[in-house]
C-alpha cells in the first residue's frame, strides 16, 4: 500500500500517559478504493479478510486501534449496537457519500476485543450510488475518550477514489 506523509496539527491527548501532545504528523494510507489519514504513530498490524478487504492499524501500545472492512458484506453497525453501553448515531455525508457515524462506549461484557473502550465508527452502505454493493465500515477503538474528536476527524477525512 502507498503511504504519503502529510503534516497536520491536532490537539490530541496522548492515550498512554494522559498528557496533551501539541502536534502530530498524519500518514495517508491508500487502501485502493479509498484512503484514510491516521496518526503517523500508527502502523498496520493486520490485514486479513475472508470475504472483503480488511486491515487493522494500531499504536504500539494498542491504546488506539483503527480497523476497516471494505466489501459487499461490511456491517451497517445495526447488529453491533447491542454491544454498546451508551451510544449516539447520526447521518452524515463524508466525501460526497452517505454515512452513519456512531460514537459510544462498549459494554464491559461486549464481544469485541476491547470492552469498556470508547468507539468512533462510521459505515457507508452504497458507495457510488444506491445500486452499488460497495460498503465500508471504519471502527476506531480508544482507551482514552479525549481522543474522540481526533478520531471523528479521521472518519471525516476518509476519501473515496472511484467517483
């Protein structure tokens, strides 16, 4: 995958020590049909998918994980909402495509890998139009809720290549 570094200034709490970091460099990952910009401290740790294109990016301490699932069977998140203790969702348009953005806290007994974490997620169910089968779900799991706005910026920064 191609990576191009871009500078971006963000006020962001450092998840592992709770201090404020003044600036972060962002790295844009070209994932084929779309690209996503993530803090440069994150690296790709997994990219296995059975019936779709998937990847997981994480900080070294796994305090922040961002994963995606791109393909026909990507979740619309509705079946995942029972894993949340609390959440809010809203319709959005991101890079010209209809999306649903969900922000919440996982239940202590959630079946997800990191129960009790904050989650910022988005799903696009018909990329390229109503007849399209192309779907994308992006999940950001955070140990520190102060990172929520930065991860919302990551979600809002998703760019689709086939328009």
